[in-house]
C-alpha cells in the first residue's frame, strides 16, 4: 500500500485523477509523505473551488480558472510564496495529464508564477555581536573552540556548513586567509581579519589537541571525540551562547553571516566586494543586504539629523 494513501475520511473527496497522479509521483519520484500531502491539499482545494463555480472536473479547467483561483487565494491572504507553490502543484498535475493523453492543453502554460517575497535577513547589532563572542568560557578547550568558531564565522561571513567543513590545509595563517569551497563547488579565498586570525592560531596551537589527542578528521573544528563538528551541533552552541549573552532576538543559522554582510555595508564596503566574500554567484542575491543597510541609515538619520 503506498505510504501516501489517504485516510478513509479523505477517500470520498479525492478525485480519481488526483489519486492516480499521486500514485505516479510516489512510484516515479519517491517523494516524502509531506510533499505528497501538499500536492493532495493543493489539488483538492482547486477541485472544490472549481465545483463551486460549475466545473465538474479538474480536467475541465482553463487558464482563466487557474488565474481566478490564484487571485482568490491572494485576496484571502495567501503569500506570494504560497501562491508560487500552489501554481507549481497545478502545473505538475496538468503536465502529467497531458503526458497521459487526458488533456491536450495545459491551463497553467501561460500563467506566470508570482515572485516569492524576499524577507530581509536578520542581523545582530554590533554590541550584540560583542556580547555573543564573549559568551563562551575561555578557560576550557571547548570554550576556546566555540569562541574561535564564532570569531571566524563573523569575520568571514561563511555559511555554517562551510565553517564546519573547513579543513586544516584550507587555512593559511601566514597570509591570513581561508580557502572555502562553497555552493556548486566554487572556491574562494576569504580574509580572516586580525582578531579571527589570532583566535584561530591560538586554537590550533593549544586547544585543538587538548580537545582530542588523536582527531579522526582533518576538519579544523572538532568535538571531544575527535570527530568533526556538525551544523546541528554548532547551531545548538550558537543558541546556547546567545541565551548566555542575553540576546533576545531570534537567531537563525545564518545570523552571523547576515550580520557580517550588513555591518560591512554599514561601514561603507562595496556591494561587489561583499558579493565575492559571501560567495554569491549573482549580485542580485547580495543586493538584499542593501535594503538592510538602507534601513539602518534611515534610522541613524532620524535619530541624529536635526530635521530627521
């Protein structure tokens, strides 16, 4: 029995064409139950909306119906991201029906997906950063490791995955840079900065070996068992140190990366320099930070200008 088979209370409401589509997805793609449930919900919602408007079957829908349904969902408060996902579900369903010969025209073919909202990344203030960096207990090897990881993360803007994957031979303390392999296998050199460089030199010389005499990995940052740190473990550490530092703002695994970019721009860095440091292949990805920096400048203007 397929794992996505609906409960008994749902069977009567699930059109046969939807059930067949979900079976095909499960067999061909092995999609997770949550993904299949999202497709089911999207298609059932559209089916119910069509029936209230005199359409008796999903296969009777036209482009106007698809656009009308999306408009109705937006009017009901659906976000752009939700609407884009909904259209993706409908598009995949109707393309499947065309391949099966059940339809000749795709009602989603000339419907553009709404561009998803791009939320502004959260960033800590510079005073919050100072408190967070000071939170680990520097009298212990683990505390020194945590402080070093936070220093390097904030100084370089690395992704957490890039930080925990950093290898010993990718660190050049003499030149003060790290070689990072980012998304798509793209390599970049990122400067460390004096404080992060000192913290890293101190950790490698005195405390990495104190954590584990015989590490099982060439990763820079290790656990007491000699294994490499994981993203999840480091994320737990960040949250714990944030609580210790009294930081109330909600954090994400990218908070220090966002803070790095925002603070650079606030202090006058060029956007293309920030793009290279972050490892963004497209400048438009980096441009979201200009909104953060602009908001900060507007706040400063309002606070300090006599006519602010």
